[in-house]
C-alpha cells in the first residue's frame, strides 16, 4: 500500500516539478496542476459526466480561505465545509455543538479563498445539527444561509425522515448531498463512532434509505464507515447519485477525507480509514496533489487497511 501511494506521490511530485517557472503566490510557489484555462469550474453536469465515465471524484474538507485555495489549485474537485470544523477548528468532542452561524462564517471564508484561487472547485456547505430537523421550511431557511454564503450544494445527514427534506430543497433549486452510515451528528444515539450497516437488517435499511434519497433528488451521497462490500453494492445500484466514501472502501464513486486528518494532524485518535499524505509529500499542496492522484488511480483507499 505504502508503495502504491508513494508512487502516486512521486508521479504527483514530478508533474509539479515539471511545471517549472510557475509564479510565487500566497498559496505556495507552485502553479495549478494544469493551466487555469484547462480547468473549468466543476458543476453538477461535470460531476455527472465523471460519474458516468467511472472517473473517481475527489473531495476534501476545508474551513478557511487559504487551505481552500490550495486544495482548489491542487485539483481537488469538491470542497466540503464540513461541520467537522467543530472538532478540528473549535476543539469540540463532536459536531453536535456546531451552529449555523459558524457554518455560514466558514463557508464564506472558503468561498472567498476559492475566488482568490482558480475558483474551480464545487463548494458544499454542511447543514449542522438542529438546522434542518424541525421542518422542511427550517431546512430551506438554513440552506439559503449557506447558499448565500457561497455554497453550491448543501449536505445533510440521515435517511428516512430526511427524504422529504431533500425533495423539498431540490425542488427549490438547491443541490443536496446526503450522508448515510456513520452520521456524526447522531453519535450519541449511535453509541459512538462505529461501523454502520453490518447486520443484514441494517444493510437492507441503508439500501432502502439510499435509494429513496436518490429518488428524492440527492445528487451525491457520502457513505461514512460502511463495510466496503455494502458501499460497493450501493455505488453500483445508485446510477444517478455518486457515492463519496470515507471509511467505505475503494468501490465508491469518490472519496472524501477531513483535511487535518490527511495532513496527519488530529487531536484524538487517527481513524483507521485515514492515510497521512503529508508524511511523504513535504508540503500541504503536495499532500493534496498526492491525495488526488491516489484517489484517481485507485491506490487510495486500500480495502485491507482503510476499510471494513
Ligand atoms: O463534516 C465533515 O467533515 C463530514 C465528512 C467527514 C464527510 O461530514
């Protein structure tokens, strides 16, 4: 595994070095992986095209302008302003305490960073705990806050009751990313950060919920800590909704990691599904480029190491 990811490291590094005399910028001395003119803004049509062609979709979290700009320049297609910011930026022990105002603020910071960079990435804002649970109307009001802060899409956790919420938002022109499996906002109800969908019954429920979310119009589905065989089946079944895995194996249509985790920084225990891309890369930009290369060429994640 290390060898496979390491070769992604060196191929990313050589493509970077060959870019030669790229001008210095506040985000590092390297230019974008490809020329700005070759980089078109990522929208839903492009994401659908990639999904149909079997090209892996890359996603990382970011919470501020500088990291977002670096990720954009490194070729990360989707940037998620995750409510994981509660843990990595605010030092909370779960995402439950994250407010809509905090999400609005960080979404605005990331959107500003993208405007200062290539502005290619698709920006997803996470609806925090309590901001969509009361009613569809409350969900719409919260989604509007994030869209007006610069998000192109909102993400919400859970299945079943969320299906109507997703439909309501999508009907009103708000792209939605769903999130199933381990849903950190409900960590207390789940009894901890555990793999989900392990029993036949839980797997069947997950399949039903995923398919209902796709029918409701969800344009993407994050699958967190789900057995890789189940995630692969879901990925093959959901023709119109690319799955983005985190601890869900290599069979997903794309991958996401929390930025700080993949840079080797974590206040707690590093989850099994994380690989430290910073260790060999030597720079944040290099780590992100390696991540993109490794996801695209299938060398990350490795099922025997990063999945269940
Ligand atoms: O908040 C977050 O960062 C997330 C990712 C783990 C998918 O939801």
